[in-house]
C-alpha cells in the first residue's frame, strides 16, 4: 500500500510537471508570434525603411512558424523549461540569452538557405530581413523573460508587503564580501524575503568593486569602513560571506566588526550555487576555534594508513576529551577494531550512545577499568591483541594534582608503566603517550609527573622491541575543564570571568586537529622519541576571554567584567613546548617536530621508580611532592 502511494505520488508529480512545461511552451509560442508581428509591423511602417526596401511582403506564415519553432527548440536545448524561475539567478538569465543568440543565428542561416535555393530553382521566396530577425529576437527575449520573472517579482512583493509580511521578522543585514559567496548570499536574501534578511550594503576590499551594485545592493567601501557603514545603515547583523576565508583573515575581520557591537555571523564556504538552493539560509556562529591558531594542516593519508588503517587500535582514557576524539578518528580512518579503555562509567555510557548511532557496534569494544590495575589492562590486551596503543589516560587538572601528588604519580607514571608492560608482554607493535607542554620546565605536580612519564618512555623505548613515543602539545579548545567552557559558563551566568593573570599566555589547538596530528605521529614512533606538535603562536588568555564575550554578542568589561584573581599553585604565566637544551628536528609532516633529548641513566631511573613506589604506597603526599621536584627541578615552582 505504501509503495503504491509512492508510485501514485510520483505519477502525479510527473503529470503536474508535464502540464507546467506544456503551459510554458504554449505561452512562449504565443509571445513569440506576437514578437514576430510587432517586429514586422515596426519595419513596415517606418518611413525610412519603407523607402529603402521597396519590396516588402506582408505577414508570412512560413517565416513565423520557422521563427517560433526554432525559438522554442533553442529554449528547450538550453534547459529553460526545467528551471524554477521563482528562484532564478544569473545562470538562468545567461541560458536565455544564449538560447536567443542561437535562435537568431539559426533563423539567419535558414533565411539565406531559402534565398539561395530559390535563386537556383526559380522557386518563389519571401523577404525576411536581418533587421527583422534581430528585432524579433529582442522582442521575443523580452516577452518570454518578462513572464518568467513576473512570478519572482510577485513572490517578492507578496512577502514584503503582503498579509504575511507582519509575521516576518526583518533583519537589516550588512554583507562583507562582494565575491562569489557574497553575491550568492545577496541573491539568496532577495529571492527569499520570507527569511527576513534585507541586504543594506556590501563591503569589500577590492577598490574596483566600490560604487558598483550586486542585485541592486551597493558596495559602499572597504571592510575597514565597517564602523562607518554600521553608523550609516544601522544593521541588525553583519554577515561575512567570503569563500575559502583563512583564519587570519577571519580573525582580522572579526576584530574590526567586534568594535561595532553588532552580532557577526559567517556563511560556510560554498563551491556552487546549488549549495544555496534550499529555502532557508543557514548561518554559522563564529567559533573560537576559527579565531585562534594558524591554518590547519592537511592530513597525510599515507601516515594515517601506517598508523591506524586496518589495525587493531586501543585508546586508554577513551571517554575523555582527547581520548574520545582519538576513538572517533581511528574509526573514521579505517581501523580494523577499536578497544576503548576507561574507568569513567558515565563517559563510556555517553560515548557508546554516540557511537552506536554512527558506527557498526562490531567495530569497537568498551572496557571499564583503570590503568592503575595492571591485571585488567593485561587481560584486555591478551584478549583483543591491539597493534597500536594511544595512551591518553591521565590526571590533567593542575590545581587538583597540587593537593594529590601521590595520585598524580600512581596514575600518570605507574599507570603508564602498567600499560607499557602489558603492551610489551602481549606483542603490541606501537605505543604512543599523550603528553603536554606543561611537562616542559614544570611548575606544577601534574606537569612534572608527565615529564617523568616522558622520561619513562625515553628509557624504555631505547631497548624495547615495541616502538614507543610521546607526543607533547598544548591546550585543546573545548576539552573537559578547559578555560573555554568555563568562560562560556561564566558569560552565560552574567559574569564575571575570572582570570588568574592579565599576562598569562597559552598555546591552543582544536581537539580534532590535535588528534589527527597525534594519529599521524603514530607512524613515526620508534625508540622513545618525544614529538612536539606545531601549536602556532601562544594566545593571551585575556584576549581569549574578550573574544568569547564578543562572540556572545556582549562587550568586554561593560556587559561582562573580567576579574584578575592571581596565579594558582603550580601555574605559570606561559608554557613551553621544549627545553632550551633540546634540539629539534623535522619529520615527514610539517606539523610535527621531534625533540632530541638527553640520555637517561636506566639504573638511576629505576631507583627513582622504586622510591616513588614506596612513597605512594605510604600515601606520603609531602615526600612525593618533594621527590617529584628533585627529579624535575624547576625555578618556576612557587
């Protein structure tokens, strides 16, 4: 029954479509005949032409039939009967013009062919002057275009001044960009008045476009004139419509627009007009990721193939911010099977809820457990036999580890050791540790514990059959407990935003980009190297807070206050990605560097591990903290 309804619906649609095309053809036939008659009449009654052309035959039915037939055939050939003219653009207009140029050329050829045949055979012929052909083409084009665009004009008037206009919220819009995307956006605004966006003016940095109009909307100046344009036109919204805009361009434009206090939106990149074919416009809010850092690096598929494609992959800490994205990307890039290992029950539950909708459940396995229990890790590795392990399980919050040094060592150091031992025992091919820039000259317990863990990787990597490496990078945007969601929550609550120091700086990278680089780094893992991701330039957290306030449509220090609270225990003003003594070399990926680190004495380090084991078993917080900064001394500790 349902199938029959679908078939009937399809038949009804085809019938309606046929009738619509038939009516269009009949209208064109009538209007073309009218155009032919008007063109011939103008020539016949013009005194100058009448004196030049002595022999001028009256209305000729053969010429009329040929003209109309050729015109309709040309319009059909250029696909002018399938367009939805209510939403027509320059593409449809160009097709119409091309159809009429073709019509004029074909009729002219026909005219001379008939003339020469008549001359050769002494058959009767008729006059069909070139002027008449051109006039016919012009009038026929005008008439057939007029009825097509009539419905578009009626549609526009209906929504602007009709009975539905009162229900439309008018949004006065200033458009930035007079190129491909900008022109599509303006056309969309005009063709869809029901969306309520009224384009007032356009800004573009190309001086040759200044003063010109796009669909009747004037390009009034450069982007730097945005404050003047806002003052003159009082827009409700600014829309950035620049195709393939870079982060630096977007950041520069956003900074200029932010001073106006007008909300700013961006239109996604488009490659053709069909992407704007839907009735409703879809703007995007500018995300903080769009404004921070440098342009994203391209994925090198050959590195992904070496690292994860067709491999059994294990991610410890798989329910966390970094771990969960590692899981997504591993599945997206074709791993054979994924083992997700984490002790966080809620996180695993929600991750499974997401994955069961996106992936075949047979492609992944969830294991609830902690890396601090070696037997649990070993059991999992023996059962599923992973080929590569990405170790993201760790304590990461600086203030929390300041009050629990023993917990930092138990999880970050000995938890990692458990995973390494289990991996080696079960024949894992590669092991990649997720480290942090806080491990460089660490002023915090958390950072120092991660540096000691890097030292473990260095030492074990020199002699292990398993290839090993650590990947060091800075803050990721939007991770659990990071500054961005905290600041957004504070903005939502009306402020203030609390900031430890006006001059504090941090490196930032989006989670998806950081994870893609980590996965590709898996291809380089060998003998305990420490790799560093290119994080771009560090960002002042105060500037980050101001950007988030502006993205929320508010004004920093007016609508939302920013309070300076002072540095927290273990916190530095700035982070570093490498020690001064570390030499840096390039890799096969421009976004990944390898640090050449100093050798570590194995016997000495094993003694350190024994001491940490005794201290943590005795829950000696003070002794553990003291030992941490004996192993990793630092002048920044306060």
